[in-house]
């Protein structure tokens, strides 16, 4: 210690060791605690040191000045993960798919252990490493029949970007689903009814995993979609439309096995929409009520290091939780367009209840736009 004599040193060293034992929850043995205390001690000179202290004394008679803050803080980079999937804590993040809603909040209190360069455990709440994806494009493929060959597939952008749909077969009823991370097939069995299957080397719906959270094992998706439009008058001014999709999202695709701390079993996903449209003389109005993709059944699995040891080896814990959101997003959209000069003027507004499939404040918005038509 900086002050001469053991009377002053003993309580400081003892107190620091007690704090370390509490911080590491008794998972470091006495020898490991002493080694860490000595390794993090400051044996350098300080401006207020005794001028006769040349730094040699601390090396000869001890490890230096005890630094409680350094002894209780991570040494080097923290890392976490399970066998085959360890990574630095700073690079480990998980954005769960929007269809899961607030499911990740159920494990936000779970503590995941991360280890520093000295193999000391530090516990991080899972909520700091995970976030729910924003409710955006529907991840269930709903393929429009008016998509030209080579164009991006509507509804697929949320699954894997840059998909293309070359048609083949009689009347182009079948389409290949080609992307930079996988492939699939869509078949229209009858007007308004289609089936699709695809598999990917990486990814899970519109989620994103990095570091010790990853989707390297890929995924597969089986989906059925139905659409129907009904004319309500002889002149075709009013029409009623409905669309619904049901998909089974499966773990494992064309990718290799993954050591991710998070995985999800098969999930059943639904989405639907109802719309009423009116068009006459270039004017068009539309009101729609829709539910974006939402998990109706499925279980998530979180596997993580507990920070405890058994016979000198790290132990791991497993938590299973439902991926079904606690609430359901229902959005009402109204839009109106009419010719304005050489283009169309458009006004739209929406009101969304339980945005993100979670109980909370309603989301309301509106916009005005003008587009040129040629």
C-alpha cells in the first residue's frame, strides 16, 4: 500500500476482497481473487507518492497500490456465448422479428454471463442485448400476379432482399424465388390461392442476430395465401377485397449448424386485411383494416452461460418462452387520390392500435403526396 505499515493496508485489502467476492457471486476461488487483486494493482508512480518511492519497493514487497475499481471492472474484452458461438459482448445483439412483438420482454430480466480476459464472470440483463423489430413489411410472402419477370417479389422484401421471380409453367402460374441467400418456389393453384416454400442459408423472417446471437443455421418457410375481390355494383365502382396468409416458419435451412444463444422452434404466423374501394373518373378512395404478420403459436429458446462453475467448467442455462405477442396490432388506413395537373394528388392517414403487437399508445399518422403520371 502507499502508506507504510500493514495496519492501514489490511482493512483496504480485506474490504476489496470482500467486494470482489460479492461482485463475482462467489464464483472465483480465494487464489483467483488474490491473483486478480495483484494483477490489477497499480505499481506505477503517482504525483503524491513519497519522492523516495522509486517503484521498486512495490515490486519487491508487493504488487503495488490496490485499485478496487480495476479489480471490480472487466479486464480486456468481455465475451459471451455457448459452444460454437462465442463472441465479444459489444458485437452481440439480437433484433427479434417484428412478428414476435413484445415476446422478448419476457426474458429481459434474465442475466447472461460474460467473461473478461481473466475469466471472471459479469452478468448482463438480456434486455440490454435484445430489442423487438419494428412492425414493417409483412414477412409472409404474398405474391402479386401482375409482377413482371425479374421484378422484386412483393412481400418478400422483409424476408430476404433482392428476390426475383422468374415465371414458368402454364400461364406463368409457377414462379421461382431466387435470392442472394436462398431459393424457393411459388405456385398458384387456383385464382386467389397460392402456395409458397423457400429456404435460406441465413436469416429468420426480418430478425437480425449478431455475435453470440446469430441465424447462421438459416430457416425455411411454408406459406399459403388467399385473396378475393368482390364487385359490389354493376359498374364496378365499389369493390370489397380480402386477403389472408398463414405461414409456418421453421428453423434450419441451407445454412450450417449454429451455436446461437437464441433459437426459435416452428412458429405459426398469420396476417390478414379487409378493404373497401371506390373508384370513378380517375378518383379512387380506399379504406382498409389489416393485421401485420403475428406469431400465433411458437416457442423461443434462450441458452446462455450462467456464470457458475461445476467441477471447474462453465455451466449453461436454458429458458423457454412463448413467442406469441401479448397483444395484436390492428391498423386502419384510409387513402384518397385524384388527378391534379399532370399527376395524381394523394392523401393518406392511418390509426394503429397496439403497434408492434404490444399494449401501448396508439400510433396515428397522415401524409400528402403528389406523383407525376406519364
